[in-house]
C-alpha cells in the first residue's frame, strides 16, 4: 500500500495499524499469561473441581510435613556430628555452632508441630525459607570470628554447599514458587556476605585475579563468587523448570485418579479398573460370554404412591431402600448393573467369573427381602404412607457381558435370556402373590453350587406374560 504525506508526517493505512494493535495485544496477553503461570506456580486450578483441588491441597500439606521432618533429621544429624567430632584446630574464638543448631532445632520443631495443626500459609513458608538461609549464612559468617580471620575467610567455607540442601528441600512440595524463593534468597544472602567481605579492611589486597593467591590467602576472587552465585541460581532454575512440568503432571494425575475413583460409583470396581487400567479403551462390540445369574428387585406400587408425595420424601425413601439393599448384594458377591428408579438389576458372575453365581444370587434375594422387611417402620417414619414391599426374581444362564452404545456414549451392560427371564419373573410375583421367584433350572444350579434350602415349593408349567412357553417356577419367598 502507498503512504501519504500530510504536514510532513507519514500516515499508515488503518489496516496496518489495526494489525499492529492486535499483535501488541497478543504480546501483552502472552506476557500476562506467562507471568500468571509463574506467579501461580504452574496451573492455577481453573476448571479443576473443588474436590480435586482439596486432594491436591492435602498432598501439599503432607509434603510440608515431610519437609519439616527432613529438616529436623538434618539438624539432629549435624548436631550429633558436632558433639562427637573433635574441635577443629586453629579455632580460638567463640563458636556459634551450638547456638545456631539449637535455634534451628527449636524453630524446626515448632514448624513440624504447627504443620499438623493447621495448613501452613504461604507467608509462613517464605518466613521459614528466610530463617533457614539466615541461620546458615549467619553460621558461615561466624567462622571468621571463630578463627580470628578477615571476613574473606568465610567465603571459602565449604558449609555454603548446604544452601543447595535448603533449595532442593523445597522441591518435595511440587510447588516451584518456593524453590525459586529459596534459591533467590540464598543467592541474595551469599551476595550480601560477599559485599560485606569486600567492604572490610584486609590490608593491601582485597581482590585478586590470581587463583593461587585466592586459594592460599585471605583474598577474594570475584570470578569464584560469581560462579558460586550462578551455580545456586542455575540449580534453582533447573529445579523450578522441572517442578513447573511436574506440577502440571501432578494436577493431571490427581484429576485422572479422582475420575477413576468416581467411575467406581457408577460401575462395578472390576469394570472401572478395566476402563482405567486397560491397555486399550473399551470399544463397541467387545464382549465375553459367561454363565451368570441375574437378580431383579422392584418396589410394589411405587409409582402410584410416589405421585402423592413430595419429591424430597420420595428420594429419601429411595436412598434408604437402595442403601439397605446394596450391602446385601455386595455381601453375596453381586454387582449392581443399574438402578432403574425403584428397580435394581444386579449380576452374579457376569463381571467377574464365579463358581457359585446362582447360589449367591438366591441368597442375596432372600437377604434383601428380609432386610427391607425389617425397615418397615423406618420407611413409615420417612413418610411412606403404605407398607413398603418389594419383589425379587433370580434367573441364570449364559449371558453376554460387554460394551454397547456409540462412540459418543458407551455403556457396560449384560444381555441374554437370563436377563429377560429375571425381569419377567419379578413382574410375575404380583400374579403369583409371591415375593421372590426363580425358575427350576436356576434352582437346580444353585443347589449344585451349595445353596442350602431344599424344600422350596414348585409351580410347574406356569404361563408368564411375555414368555413364549410355560415356565417351571420355584417360590423362594
């Protein structure tokens, strides 16, 4: 495009100005996002459920307790070494090591105790880092007083490498902000000691460029002190970068772990584990055929009664009924396939192969009937106006266990004649005026698998609505 000159100024086309403005805005947003990422120590938890963030907070609190115990172990170790080691030769001044170790021990014990009582706030953690570095730097500083030497003497003390321990300790929390803070405070503390040494009178030589003089006399080699500071800073940056990556992985891992645990609320544990731990994702058509038993349970006159009650009472009654039935089903090795309003469909031997699937289902049906019957007064107290009665039925045979649905919505389910028969038999309880029904084949299989009751009444050749042929029934209850 052409530019125009007006009053000696060059006027840029409006489109170019708009593009430049957008580029500047993007740059500002990128810088702001990066600054926010650094400030929050990586991902800030936006979009992560509060319960998942609570688990992350618990792990970070546990990490702080671990850091405290590690610090306490370190101070006890060095105190023990100090007590059993002989006094260093050449030390004619006052030693500040006992005072420093005692102060640090007291501070660390207080910190450990406090970490078990409350969640340590960020400002306290920063204060703890400052105290750590100040005590160590103060100890190093005291060496030239203890040995009656110029201040440059303490710059050669190997004790400064303990600063790396304080920096690396903060990595146990998986929060890079505190590693950065520990590293920057350590660098600042060391540089302050270098500046102090430079300001002191050491005779005719303060600074040298001769390495031999630096090693053999009380002189300062600026390059050496820069190397130490850059090393502290380099280790800090490397650890921080690793933790920024690690923190993102921690967030993802905990979120995925929480999702995997949540799956167990909707699926049998074996199904949830196959989804979260399997090498491949479940796919449509993947299935297995097994011999299993199906248990159907249904509440009598539920729909008509529920229509006359407030929704909260209906839900409370449902929750109490399902909460009582579920433990009995699980106790007899059953797995909930689905809750269908007031109905329950449970499987035995479908999700996980079993040698006693039919016997387990029969026992579970009788047990649920008994438990729900014992809660009659409780249902009445909850507001259920009529007798709370349930019916159940058990059928067994070959079933197909697998995944159905579409790529957008999958469901793990069980299909087969045993499922259809159990549903029909449960409904037949109303006509037969029974509470629990099964068929003759299922009863025979249960007996072979160790089912105890051998005196159950039979009703041969009964016509069941929805079945194409008569069924030989057995009345369980």
